[in-house]
């Protein structure tokens, strides 16, 4: 059985009549102008009632929560297009055309499928679209209208944001230490958080006047004050602390958008002065130059993970003491660069040194630089000791046992001395399950 349809050139052609098998597609957008639209379950319920009333065959129901503003960004919608090409179904039931597309790319894909007679029909709550010039044209108009609304909304939002920042109003969530005004007559205004504002001010003062580092501020906020930011109510990370210290908003001005070069005088009350902010920047930049040296660990870059072959990294852990103060512990473990699930484990630096000292008696050391340097150092000390005691030096260089001195350097030597000792081991040093081994 065949039926005649009008092609794109206005000529009637014979097309075999095929039963329409419908896919019910329900989408809930994340766009703000659609917050009051029908939810997905409501769409499904309404369209199922229409299908039952009109005797339509729904072979599948698919749901998606994604904006249709950008082309090719909806995974469920892309699957639907592929299934239509595979002829799993040839009709779509949807609440409104804008649920299918708000961009030219996705709309073009639908029209192409109709031109190929793979998509025979699109049904919405009040309309039916088939492969006829007039109905396809109407479909394109309705979807294009939705795109026009999106474009206009974007322009209106940008215009509204520009108006706000020109009025000195910060258009984003309030930085830590400030709160957003909820009163409608003061919409978008920002005011100082009475609970957290003074703490943030103290952070700037401690960095500027007491030369605190970001790490020291982090420990102070977390362990001594138990300071938590809003709205997450979580402790500030070290990165967030540095972002706060670099935020011009706290002395009354702001840049919007970021890195645009557009600066505005804020309407909010400053938490600090420009002079204090500049002192903080000088201190932070000075600390950045010291950061690498301050956080250099003796036994990194000279060991490997015995399980996956990744490098070994180190980190500092802080423990608050009951009587006040802080204990700092250094732990070494796999970087997981090769295997992110590597179960290597972590070992403290104290335990690591003990293991290395116990291995000194079993390891082979190059007979070159390090042995001569250590022997010379021990000899110099022996000479000093003999001079102080009024004794004669009565031993030969070859009689010196340098291993006790190596053990001493592993524990109390400088980072450079520890690295030099470790680099002279003939065997490869591996860390595996918290244990050091040589291979």
C-alpha cells in the first residue's frame, strides 16, 4: 500500500505506507527560563494520555535533563537520531518542538531524517509535523523561535550584568567574609559577614605584618579556629586561601569578567585597605620564591614505586597537640602517575630513615666521590678531637668505617647530603607496601 506525499519541489511522489512506531522523548532543560515548565514525569504522563487516546504505538520512552541550546551536546538525543537511522522507530512524541531543538544543528538533523523518510512524524501536545513543506517549515519556525529566545536571553543577561557592575554590585556569589543581601530593596548588594569577616581581615594582617605563609594560615584556620566557609561549610583549602589573598574585592574594587581589564568601584564596604593588600602581595610573592626550597623533601625523585613504577612524592601532615602547638609529619608514597589505583601505601619519613639505616650494612657504595668525601670529613673530625684532647692521630684513612657516618647523615644531614648519599647507591631503591627494598 502506497500513499502520495509532496516532496521539497512541490511534486507528489509515491511512498510506501509504513506503520508509525513512536519514541516518547521528554527533556527537562537546565535553562533558567524553563524552571517553571512541565517536569519530565508530567510530560511523560500527558503524552502517554494523548497516545492512548489517539491509538498511537509507543515503543520506548527516553528521558533527558540537558539544555538543547548547543548542537550535539545531548547524549540521549544523539542516540535517538542514530536509532531513527537504524529504523528502530520512525516517529517522535514530544511535549513541544523546543524540547527537541533550540539550535540550528539539531533542527537540521531532524529535517534531514524527515527528507529521507526515516522520520515520518513528530507529534507534540497540539500539533503534528510530517514530511510536507508547510509542516516542516512550521517546525523550523517554532524551533528557530526558541533559538531566538535563547539568543535574546543571553543578550539581556549580559546587559543586566553590565548594569549591575557599573552600579558597583558584585554579580557573583559573595567571597568568603561577605554575604549576599536577601532583601528585595537591596538586591545583589554584598555586606560583611559579621562572623567570618573579621577572621578574613586577620588573615591579611597576619600575612602582611607577621609574615605568615599560606600554609601557616591554613593550619591556623583549620586546627585552631575550625573556620568553615559558606555555603559549603567546609574548611578552606590552601588554594582558596591564596585566592582570597589575591582578591581585590576585599579593599573595595573588582574586575569583571576576570582578566577582562574592566575594573569597577564596589558599592560594598571594604574589609581591608589598599595598603594592607599591597603588603600582602609583596609577602606572598616573596614566599613563592621560597616555596620550592621550603617544601623540598630529601627522599623524593630518588625512589620508585615497587608496584607500578611511578615516582615517589612526599607530603606534610599536621597534628594539633593537646597542650597547643603543632606536630609536623612527612609521609612518602606513590604518585600514582602510572596506576591511579596503586595500593603502595605511605610511610613516614622517620620510619623510612630507620629502614634505610638498617640497609646501609648491606648496600654497595661507589668507591669514588662520596667515600672519599666522607673519609675526609671523618679524618678532619678525628684530627680536631685529637687536638682538643692533646693526643696524637694514630689511625690510617683506610681503617675508617664510613657506614656509621652515613647513618648519621641519613638522619641529621642536610637535604643535599642525604641526596648525595642516596644517589651513590648502586642498587635501585623501591618503595612497596611501606617497605624499602633494593634491586
